[in-house]
């Protein structure tokens, strides 16, 4: 680039532009002092932009990159902890399911024992009711036998009185009732 500037500057001093590059630069309005000032301005602008714009932006970008990388590492660690927590929770759920199955089995066994005990009590109660019923029937049978004998003896006495056509006094009736009762009791 300096060659172009020197060539353009040297040709302008001689008064004749024989160099085609100098002519071309001259046609575009480029002259050496302005180009030098513009290059210095560009360098100053580039330095200022680098110092106060690009460098801080790159620093911020690096900080954000570090934050993102840290976030990704934290996310990976959280994912790992989540997987471990899921395994632990699944193990606890399996353990709880086993415990509930054991409790259910024990409850069923206890219920079966209660049912068996209730059946046994029902059998005892039924036997007791049957025994009491049989005793009541036996008592009723005896009472009915006594009533029957008494009624039969009375009928025998009445029949005998009609047959004999005599009237019996109370003492004779009682004696005949007792005799008939003894005869029926055999």
C-alpha cells in the first residue's frame, strides 16, 4: 500500500502521471495526505472500538459462555441427582409394595382366624340352642304326659261312673283317678 502511495505522490510531484495506478487513484479522488489521515483515523477508531467496545463485548461473551457452561454442568449434575432420586423412589415404592403385600397377607390370615373363631362360636351357640330346645321339648313332653294321664284318668272315672250308673263321691273319684294314673304310668 505504501508503494501505491509513494508512486502516486511521486508522479504528482513530477507533473506527469505516467503510472496507471496513480492515474486510477487520482480518478477516484485518492491522494496521499488524505489517505494517510484516513488510515490514522481508522487505526484510532479501531483501537477505541477494540478497547471500549469489542474487548468488553468479548469479555461479556466469555462470561456468558462460562455461565452457560456452568448451567449445563449444573443441569447434568441435576439430571444425575434426579436419576438417583428416581432410583431411590422406585426402590422405596417397591419396598412399600412388598410391605403392603405382607400386611395384606397378615390381615387375611387374621381375618381367616377370626372367621374360624366365629364359626366355632356359632357351632357352640347352635349346639347350646339345640340342647336347650331339646330340653324344652322334653319338659313339654313330660308335662303333656302328666296332663294326658290326668285327663285319661278323669275320663276313665267318668266312663266308669256312667257304666256303673252310680254316682261316685269325691273320695272314690280321687281313689279311682290315682289307681288309673298308676296303671297308665306303667
